[in-house]
C-alpha cells in the first residue's frame, strides 16, 4: 500500500484499542448470547434425559418390591384333624391363624383387635392357603413353618406411599381405615415387611382381581423367542446381501434398485411393517396370529436395512490391500471374501447386529397389529409352542398394562420399562465392548 | 412322512452324497488331492448342492401348490346343494377343513381308528361332540356333504403327502447320482459351488425388493378392496371421522382429513421443540464445545434416540400429561381438561427427535469446509457471525433435509400418539385438546377385530397407504436434497 492511496482527509477518531466501542460491545454481547443459546439447548436436551430417567426410576422401582406378611405358624395334628372335620374348613384354619397372630402380637406388647375379615382384606384368603399347604405337606404338622404371604395390593400401595387413608370411602369392601391401623401395627412388629418381588420378574400377566401378582416373565420369554428368530434370519441374510452389494454387484439397474429399496425401507414407519405382517404372514400365508414367529419375521424385515447398512460399512473398512494380497496368492474372489474379508469385518458386523437387535427389541407398533397384545396368563408348554403359540412381548406387555386403569398396573408398566431398558443397556454395552476389544484401525 | 422328517432325510442324503462324491473325485485322481481341479471339500459341497437345491425346490413348490389343488378338487366334488343361500363356498370349505382337522386329531389321539375316520357315515354317533372332545369346536352339526367332503379332503391330503415324499426323495436321489457322476478330477467343482453361493447372495440382496413388493402388495390390494366398498372421494375429502362399531351396521364416515390434521399438528409441535434444541446443540457441539464436552454430551444426547418409543409413550401418558394438566388445567387457567392432548404428544415426540435433528445437523455442519470459516474469520467476523452468516447458509440445504427426515419420523411415529394424543378425531386449532393421528387410527382399527371384510377394518390399509406415500415422498425429497448438498462440497 502506498501513501498516495491512503485516505488522509478523514482523520480516524482517536481511541484506545483497550476500550471497546459500542459496536464491538454489541457484537461481543451477541457472541455471548449465541453461545448461551447453544449451552441452553444442550442443557435442555440433557434435562429431558434426566427427567425421563428420573420418572422411570421413581415410578418403576417400587414394582420390584412388594409388601409381604411374614408369619411363623404352627399347626398341631389335633388342630389339623379338628379343622378337617369341621363344615367350614377354611374358616377354622383362619381362626387358628388369627389366634396365633394375636398371640404373636401380644408377645411383642401390641394389642390390636381384628377379625377374620380384616385378615382377609390384608392378605387374602389365608385359611385356604394354609389348608392346601398342610394337606400337601402333612410332615410339616406340629412344626413351626414360616409363611411369606403377599399383602393385598392396596396395603402394598399404602406402604409404598401411593395410597392413603383419604382414599378409603365408607363401606369399601376391599379395605377399611382400621385395616391400615392393623397393618401399621403389624409393620411395627416386623410381621409386615418389604421384600424383593421375584414374582414380577418370573410371573405371568394376571387379571384385575390380582393386579399385584402380575409379572413380566412370560413376555420376556416371548421377546427372547422373537429375538432368536430375528437373529437366525437377519444375520445370515444381512451379511449375504451386504457381501453381494459390496464385493460382487456389478453397477447396473438391478443393483441400483436394491440400493434404493434398502435406503427407503430404513425410513418406512414401523407400523407399515406391521401392516405387511398382518396382510402377508397372517392373512395370506395363514401363519398363527399372536405368535413370536410372526413377530420375529416382521422385525427381521424391519431390522434388515439397519444390519445391511452397518455390515456394508464394516466390509468397506477392510482395506483393499487384504483383498489384493489374497487374490495375488491365487484365491478366488469368493475365497478372498469368505476367508479374509469377512473374518476381519466380523466384529463390526456383530456390533451392528446387536444394535439392530436392540432396536427390534424395543419396537411395539408392528406387534400390536399382528395381535401380540393378548392376555397371556401362561408360559408356553413346549419349546415349539414358544414360537408358534400366542405370546406377548415386553413392549407390548407394557403397553397392555399402561392401557389398564388400575394404578397397580401402571406401576407394573414402569417396572416393565426398567426391565426392558436393562436388556437394551446390556446389549449396547456388549456391542461397545465388542467394538473396543476387536475393532481394528487400519 | 411329515415335512420335518423329509427335510432331515434330504439333508442326510446330502451328507451321504458329499462323502461319496469326495471319495469318487479322490479316487479318479488316484488319491492325490493335488491332481484335482479343486480342493476336495468343493467336490463334497457340489454334490450336497445338487441334492439339496432341486429337492427343496420340489418340496417348496409342492407345499404351495397342494392346498390350492386339493381345495379346488374338493370344491368340485361338493354337490351344489351343500352351498345353500346363506353361506358361501369359502365358508363351507373352511368347515370342511375344520372337520378334516378334527378327524386327524381324533385319529392322532386314539379316539378313532383310521378306518373309522375314513368310513364314518353321517349316522354314526354325534360327530360334533366327538370332535369337541379332541378340541375342535364346530359351529353347527356336521352335514353329510361336509363330512363326505372332509373325508375326501383327508384322503387327497394323505395321497398328496405320499406323492410329495416320493417326488422329493426321487429328486434328491437323482441330484445325488448326477452330482456324484460329475465328481471326477477334471470337474471344476469350485466354480460350480461359487456360482451357487453367488446365487444365494443375490437372493439375499433381493429380499429388500421382495419386502417392498410385499408392502406395496399388502397396502394396494386391501386399499383397492376398501375403495370398492367406500367411495374414495369421501375418504380423501371427508371432514368427519366416525366409524360405526363393526357388526352394529350403520354407515361410518371415514374422512381422512381430521386424522391428517392431527398428524400434522402434532408433528409441527414436535418440530417446534426439536429443531431449535437440536440445531443449537449441533452448532454448539460442532463449533464451540471442547473435545471433552463433546465426548460427554453427544453420546448422552444420543441415548435419547436409543430409548424405545413405548417408553416415550408411557412418559407422555403418565408424566408429561398430568404435569401439563397441573400447569394448564382447571386449577389454573383451565385450558386443558385431560392429560392426553396434542401438546402432550407433540412435546414428547419433540424430545424423541432432538438427537435425530442434532446428529444429522452435526454431520452436515462438520461437512462445511474449514476454509469458509477461516475466510470469514480473516475478514474480522466473530465466531457467531461466521456461523450465522457463513456456516448455516452453506449448510442450509442439508439442514432442511435433516428437518424433513425428522418430520417423516414424526408423521410415522405410533406409540407416542397412541398413548399420548387421545382418541378423538377433530379439526381444531387448540393444542390443548385431544386429537388423533393416522397411525393411532391404524392401530385402533386393526387390533382386536379380525374381520377384514368390513370397511372399518379395511380403512386402516387406506390409511397405511396414505402414510406410506407421505413418508416416502418426504424421505425421497430429503435424501435428494442431502445428496445434492454433499456433492456441492466434495
């Protein structure tokens, strides 16, 4: 730049660089604001995650606990004979039980009056339970046996804090205010306590008469059966399709058609796959409705694009030098792929497959259409029945519980979500570990 | 012979054939495997292929064709009197099949001898009760024609099964003989096997096409059926959605517009939530964040994408809905009366889409060349000015593509709206009211009831077609825009 070209006419205002002028200040403020928006956005996103997880945990964890009545009870041979001779047999058992319970409470210095009805409201039909136990196990007569009886669902909710005395109306035949006083006394005596609810994990769905006993076990099995079908079908098909597209396919209209189809199928809403399953597998091919087999087939078609896309990425990551070396020593193209490229790509393929399976495991909408939301109160009897007999799946079971009005089922639904998320989390962790352990950078 | 045993037989033959083929090939080379054209294993695989492929092809074709053939034969044998006015041929045939199945079961459980099942006349005891005893419930007592037809059906079936067994086994043996005869030292077994493997690979790849054909077939076939009993104009232009409960009769109004409006309204709210949050997160993560913050925040945000939609549905129904009622409900401003509403579903769907928008935009912003940023800094722009005036305009087409993809996700989302949006179809602008969407109605029209002939069930397929066309259109457009944009900087 020369002096001649410099503009001498307008002298620049004298100003220190250390003092910002208005415009600079405004621009710096804008910069700060912009950054703050970004921070706010990320905070909002993470906050959503925190709220979501908090609401899952706070609502769902109580499902893993239940209130049990822990009672040590002794029945002598004479009492047994006396009860079996009576007309109302279970009534006599109940009376024995109440007498024993009163004594137990008195020993601990607690005096609460109660009758058989109150006991029945608190812990169900005790007499019947006792009778069937002693009839099946006569050798237990005369010895002390400790019983762990599940408390009624309202008592359970009372101890979990979701049900209070205000919720009891006059003449409620399920529970009365005095029952809760009794329950409090029993809790103080250590007879009513909280225990881990194994029945929720191993049990099956129940009706409205016993909401507390509902478990997710059968639907976990249903989901597991579906995942077997998905794995057995989608892994070989996905790998074969990817090998063809990545290693052998010539560039022609047929290959293009396949590529377009795969990328579009990846974005088709899951419910459309449900319609496909309903129309093709059930309406047309007459496969059994509500069967994990059909669910697995539908989910296979849904996860195939995901698996193909990730498998192709891992095949592509194997450097061409490997292929060149194999071809150079005389391997055929098929041998090159199956002996060298595929084993090297396997960790990536498995990772992608597990992630695809995790997606399939959480999918609900297609299952609703093929009828996997029925009331399933039994485990399948045989292994084959597990595939073709009606069953539910975890997400469908959760949906089913959420749609019922009883608050106990709501708690079960949240609990079911925790089980589902544990499965998803462990699958993802396995995928990450696989990748960490075996991934190679070339 | 049951299909499963037949299957095992063919596999067994394949194993025998492989061993024999391999021995024969080695023998022709005088026991020296180096004189063979291919490795010995390829000779085995070749014979195995020749046994399995034709035999299974015959088995598959037979299994598909036999029911059709037998149905038409039995239907022809049925006298015209069997099909009275109040039934159709299809109903009678399903009766025939059920009786035949019952007879099969009765024989299998030892309730009946095989001879008895074959010769049973209409007067020999109450067949209906005996079949109920083995677990097959029949609607009415069995007419003589149906019983006759069922016996014919059983006979044809067992004859067919025998013929199938023989045909499959003969094919397998022929394949074995052919394969073994080919196994000599100069036979190019490897090339043959590799051609077979390639065919398998091509078949696997074309399953994607078959799936699309299956989707189109199932959607279009049933949609056409629907439009045959319900006018298309009423469906596409109808302003009212009021299906009558099936079986009660009465006309349903099945207009799609209220459902489309609900769908778009909820998607709009979801985008209003997810686009600003997602986009600003992406900008911050790709332009400002230190590597440590990025390594921490990005995976955490993506956890939101890995959570199944049923969880979001429950979150909407049981957490967000009641919360919104507390804020906007009767106790405060009184705008909202129930937890299920457009805003509930929209908000939760927005949360679900945040990671979707943010990771797509992140990729796109990262693809903007660094030189453009450097140029802008060189001119004295601040970082935010660079982003707003250089990076975003350059990335805009890609971001629009990402938003379109998110919109297509929102439109196709099912569980959140089934649980969170309500069931009433209405055309309203109030976001605090319950509305319903296309996907929610597909679920409610197709669950429970298995009568596919009524317009109330078939409408779900028309809704599915509408949904498929809209999402496909959005996806194609979005992918086109994104690809166009990528090319610009490559």
